[in-house]
C-alpha cells in the first residue's frame, strides 16, 4: 500500500513566523484530506467489488451466463417476420454491449 505523498506546502515559507504557522496548519489539513479521500476511495472500491461479485452470483443462480455464449460470426434475428443478420462483434462493441438488445441476444 502506497503512502500518501505529503503536501508540498510543507516546504513553503512566507518570511513571517505567524504566516508560516498558518501555512503549516494548512499543509497538515491538506495531508489529512488526502488520507481521508484515499481511505474512502479504497473502501468504495472494495464495496463495488463485493456488489459486482453478488450480481454475478445472482445471475448464475438464476440460470444466466456471465459471458456471451457467442463471440463472433453473425446471428439471425426475426423481427415481425423480417430476418436481420446481426454481427456479434458489433453487439459486443463497448457502447452497444450494455444495451438491453445486446444483453438479450448474447446471454
């Protein structure tokens, strides 16, 4: 685990002892803020990992699949009697793969 880098304000001086004390206090506040946000970010990442794992378990427990069953080629989609040939690669595009259509067709 990497340590939080101290604020560069610790090396700042003003030429006034009172002002230098204020700058040191501010530097300490910046350091504390960095540590708090780092801890909060780490906690949020762990929570997201747990939630992601729970979602995967729910999907598989209900008979779903995590990965698309077909990853290449084309699939035929019958829409009201009209058959469309759809590229699986296009359904897996980063902007398309989270849509309902892509999810329904690939999983």
